[in-house]
C-alpha cells in the first residue's frame, strides 16, 4: 500500500506492518471516532453506488480499488488489533497483518506476533474472528494453510452485484 492510499482522507490505516513507535498502542477516543466516521463513509458509498437490492451487503467499486485499505480498516474497526514491527521489521505486537496478495483483488491476512509470544497458538481463533468481521461486510475470506501449517486468510471482494449475506 502506498503512502497516499494509507492516509487518504486523513485517516492512517493500520495494516499491521507499521512501526510500533509510529502509532499509539492504546485505543483512543479520537481513533475510535475516526474509525466510526470511516465506516459511515463506506456505508454511504455502498448505498449511493451499489445498484439493486441490499446495496449495503456487498463491497462497492471504491472498496475494490482500495482493497488492502478497506480490509485493514474493517478489521481494526471490528475490534481486531493490528500487529506492529520494530526497527528490524520483526513483529513487536501480536495482531493481524494485512498485505497485498499475489494477484490483483486479493488481500492476505496473517496473525503475527513477536517470537515466543504464542501468536501461532492464537492464530486459528483470531483468524476466525477476522473472517467473521470481513464476512459481515460482504467479503469472501478463505482460510488457507501455508508452509509449516501456518494459517492465513485470502480475502476478496467477491463477484460484483452479488449479495453475500
């Protein structure tokens, strides 16, 4: 995600790859308010741009073009904690880490944490919670097992014009 996308509309979206010293660790009232405003914006965009019945039930084209931003925003607003990295790029906080997938229209969500934190043992339950947050917003989230049996989610916006509820 480029800097322009991560800071559109003044809200810095947290993918979980940000430096820990660059973001506050506690949920602040201001951050919660920013997230609520962003969610209201997504709802408005869906209502105004999605044709047919149940426009709120599926991602809008605007979200599809900013999939990493939207997925990260929805996860944080849904109560999931983003991971964070130290100067060496290694995780220093346990949480979700979203990144662009290998193909256009795909975001990968992993559960990351510092070595020895037990993040691997929280992985399945935490990713299931991430999947539920995303499905509530009409996204397809498939759990996949990668190298070493590590789990992650492959997230897509799903077919256009089709309600996923």
